[in-house]
C-alpha cells in the first residue's frame, strides 16, 4: 500500500499580464498523518475494500466503515488544503 508524504500541493500561476495566482491541489491519497484513523484501517484491507481510496464509482453501496473512511480522508485533505492556503 503506497503512502505519500503529502496529499496537498500549492502552485503559483504566472499570468501573461504579470499577475500571479495560487492553485491549491488536494488529492485523496493516504499519508502518514492518517495513521490510526478509519481511512488507514480501511486501506490496510482489514475492513472494507482493498482498493481504498480508489474504489470504483460504479459501486455506490458503501458500508458504514467504508463511508467513515472516505469522510475521514476527505476531512484530512480539506484541512491540509485549508492550512496550505493560510501559509
């Protein structure tokens, strides 16, 4: 199971008129920050799908554990993106 260092990256956009913009990109991947969470437990294959967090969108019937894992992962990515935007 691949674990990455960060699930958020911040990029600077340079426009032709000289102005700059910021793009904050978050992706639902597992990081070390998610240890001891439902998302990490689900990814280990102890419960839920062995494809987590890349379950097919064809399967819309998540059990409670899978749902909690996706919520947990989404909150983690959202919090990291918000923190990145403040810095």
